[in-house]
C-alpha cells in the first residue's frame, strides 16, 4: 500500500535526478569538455544526462502512483 514514505522517496528521487542533471550539464558546458580529443568523456556525460532524466521520470511516477493509491483509499473510506 502507498504511504507518505513513497511520496517522500519519489520527491527525493526527483531532487537527486535534478541535481545530477544540473551537475552533468555544468560538466558539458565547461570549457574544453566537448572536444574531439575526449569523445568518451562527452559520451559518458550524455549517457549520464539520460540516466538522470530517467530517474526524474521514474520518481514522478512513484509519486503519481502513491497519490492515486492514497486517493483510492480515501475514496473507499468516504
């Protein structure tokens, strides 16, 4: 059953994902990062961006599911 802990975990996941997105974007934007001499570093950063985005999306789904379940619980009690 969904509880407030699920919503808190979802919120924490979103915060961590957004922090990762900001940090990775800053790495990509840093001088010299996007050069032909370091294609593996650039590719790694792009993969990290996708991973952080997926974390935010999954965490948002956790919150949505917990909210839906709590709403159903309250609807059943009414």
